[in-house]
């Protein structure tokens, strides 16, 4: 059973399927099971081993579902996720971020929609309940499969954009884990979302909470991230940075930034389009698509909340 040395009896398999709320056919699928990215284990040591196993299983199941959806769809996008060595860019994650922005042909200034940019470059973004608050997102490269970023849809919109850029940095720069990978991914994300050349003049002569708060709806990152960026690009010194962060704490910004600064959360399009393609163009019912996934309809609806609009994809 667990060690793979003995097959469960049909009766036991039915009982297992009933307890886990999966169809029996789910357990006879032959998809490759992939491990968690090694960098993730280094990054989230606070997550329990039980939670990691559950996340590992959930990511594999989501990828199995994606594989079935992709068999019937034509996605005409070149995959533009090169693997770049930071050392080839003078040890600078910022230079790597600029190279990727150039490759993706992003205009100067703020990234209008981080999620759409990832999808336009050939990636797939998947909302996923990880079951633990400590996990914001996980990126995965799998052979012969588009790059995937799974994300927690409950995190704030500003944090989501930075998280997606951070995970993009891992996909681009980090094949193997190393001690500097987290600060490198943060530096990549900061330059990708807030290019120094474009944002530095926007801070003005004197950086204040009010000025930075007014920049948030434009750059679509947290006020705290903008203050860190002001320090990183040399607009404020460490003492001013510390003073401003204490002021953020005093105003309660570190718990919750003002609601009037919020902006709508970005939403993926490829995964919903794949589901709509099957339901509308290919004639699947929700029950039939659930069966294809090896799950029951209620879980299918909970996981994917299927839309009914026309897809932007072509059936094969």
C-alpha cells in the first residue's frame, strides 16, 4: 500500500475513495507524481511535515487536472521563461528582472497586470487553497508542461502581485536552492514591479507616508514595499526608512493598509477559459468534467467555481 509493495483490494480501494471523497477511477490514473520544489522546503521550514505532504498532494492533483484540460485545447503562446544564472548578470537579480521585462516586451512603468503578463509569456496561474496561512504561492517547473504558479487567492491584492513576481524570480533564477535565493527573489520582484529608472523620480524630494500612499494605486504594491523601494534606490537612508516603518506601525498599516487604497484583485484567465471550453464548446456537463478529474461535482465546484462565459481558447 503506502510503500507501493502491495495493491489494495477493490473493497479497500472503495472504502479509501469514500473516505477521501475521490472517485475510485482516480486511483488508477498513471500521471507522474512530482515532488515539491526543493527551494520550497528551504523557504518554509515553519510548515509542518503533515501540511507539506498535503500541499504536495494537492499540487499534483491540480496538475493532473490541468493535464486533462490541456489535452483538448490549443494555446498559441510561446513559453518565455528562460533559466538565467544571476552570475551571468553581474550577480544582480535586478539585471535579470530587466532582462525578463525586455523579453516580455513590457512597457516602462508599473506592470499593468502581473497575472496576465505571466500568462501571456506562457505560464499558468492557478488559485489553490493550501490549507495553511503560511503559504502564499508555490512555483513549479515540470518537464513538457507550462510553468505553473499556484497561489493563495485570499491574500491581499498588493501582496499577491509581489508574491507572483517573487515566484517568477525563482522560476527564472533558481534551479537549485541556496542561502541567497529568497533575498534574490525579493530583489527581482522589486525591480520587476518597480523599475528603479521609472520609480525613483516618482518619490520626489522628500518621501512621506502620504506621498507613498498616493503611489500605491499606480504601482499596485503595498505602501511598505514602496518605502523599502525608496530605500533600495537611494531616495531615503536607513534611519528614515526605520522612522517611516515605525509610523506605518503606529497607523496600523502593517496590520491592514487603508481600504481606500485597495485595488481589485487580479484574476487568471487560462484556467477558467480551459474549463469553459470543456463545458461550452466540448459539451461536457459539470458531472462529466468532475468524472474526468476523478472527483465529485461538489468538490469540482468548490475548487474551480466554473464560469460560463465564452472561452478565448480553441478546441483541438
